C-alpha cells in the first residue's frame, strides 16, 4: 500500500508540474512551445523534489527553474543551481514562508512601505482600487521571474541584481529591492 501511495503522489506531482510548466512560453524559440521545450524544466523540478523530499512543490517554482534554465542554457547546470539555491538558508526560508498567512503579511508590509516612501503612488493606486495583491504576490512567489519581459532572449539584469540582494540579505531584502 505504501508503494501505491508513493506512486500516486508522484503521479499527482508530475501532473501538477506538467500543467504549470505547459503554461510557460519561451522567448525567441523556433518551435511553438512543444513538449521538448518544456521537458528540461519538468526534469529539473522532478529532480529537485526527488532530491529534497521535504520540499513542497508550489506554483512559482516553475518560473524560477525556467529562469535558471534560460540563464545556463543547460538542464543539469540549472538543476545544480536550483538545488543549491533551495538548500541555501534564505531560499529555504522563502519557500517555507510561502503560506497564505505569510503572503498576506508581505502584502501588508509592502503596502505600508509604499505609503511611507511613495505616498503619491500609494494614493493613486488606492483611489483606483488597485491593491498590492495584484502585483506583489506574483513577484514574491516567483522571486521576480514571472513578470519581466525578455528582450532578444536576454535575461533581465534586474532579476539577477534582486537575487544577489536576496542571497546575501535574505527575504527582507526583497522589500529593499
């Protein structure tokens, strides 16, 4: 029975990862987002969850692994970085704190910082009923990799700057970036 339960969990995990990864589009590719394009990302995520059984896969990890894959242009290189990143204390804290309560807390913190440091922008957004939920949650859950545009296949340097700050300073540095 235990083997059957593990097989079902793996099938469920594979199904979840595949459905997430198939929503991705790749910049400047000659194919039309075929399974061949998506397979390295699926492999990276399956290897990551297999190598780190305590990791609870969540939507957003597929954006991070895709960013690393596009950065390295190599499946095994992207996995090594993703695995090292996951095992880094700041990233582990980040992943473990991606609960709904922590996300709500982060949205509140961001809104307060916006009110303090950019009051005109805060007022403008609030008068149009645009809350931080619309834009900060995707940033935080994907470590800024899902919403930035790629120009001519080039990865946005700002993401690498934010990641440097995050790796050095931890989760709180995301509010500074």
